[in-house]
C-alpha cells in the first residue's frame, strides 16, 4: 500500500491537472499490477518506477556506457565505486573519472556528481532493464537499498523542478526504524 501510494504521489507531483499522458498511465497500471502480484521487495517497484518515470520525461539515466568516452562501463577490475553525473544522467568509466576525483565534490550544479558502489551499479542496471513483473526476485541488502533511494532522490529532485519529499516515503523510513 505504501509503495502504491508513493507511486501515485509522485505522479501527482510531476503531472499537470487533466493533462493526458497515456504512456504514464500505462506505466502506472503496469507498476501497480506487478506490485499487486508481488509478495516482497516492494520498494524495488518504486525504484524501478522512478527510473522509468524519468525516462518518460526524457531523462533516462544511462548506467551502461560512459558519459565521457561512450565505452561500456565494465566492472570487475577491483574498483569499488563509479562516478555518476546527475546532470547528464551518466555513469563514468574509471579511465574518464574516478570517484575520488576532487572535482566531483565541487558544489557547482553543472558538474554535480555522486558515487555509486559496484553492487549498486549492478542493481540499478537490473532495475532499469528488468521486467517489472520479475522484480520480486531481485535481492539486495539494506545498504544498497538506501543507496538506490538516495541516488533516485538526488536524480529526480534535480530533473523535476520543485519535487517535494514523498510523504509515503517518510512512512517507509519510520517503518524501517520501528522494525530495527
Ligand atoms: Zn570513459
């Protein structure tokens, strides 16, 4: 229920009253149907929905190819993190940019970066490419879950002007705290 409410709350924030957006309606139906059929990993449906929503508005993030050189971003050479540029919605290969690069932490919005753990990168790729109906099989720990939430919060806040924190997401956190 909380995930479904978050999805609806987000749509309410990014659309204008009485605007016809059939693609978003289809995405909503698909997300809620998949969520309804699932019995676990509910938050992944919201995360996958957020990525698809951004794509519908022309802000599809690219986690596969480097935003600088265009080559596939391969992992497995001992790196623990990769850089992700929020403005361009692109991940960077370690040849073009390392997460420790001091320029990444410049407060200038035009080069705003964040970092993504290798495990986080693997999960976000699956969130982007997987069928919504298969998300309940996607297992990851709370640390990666928090990383996804933070990445999506930064990404959506940048690309959707005036986006407010989701009330239903606060409820998520309270639930999380109360079960710790
Ligand atoms: Zn590169």
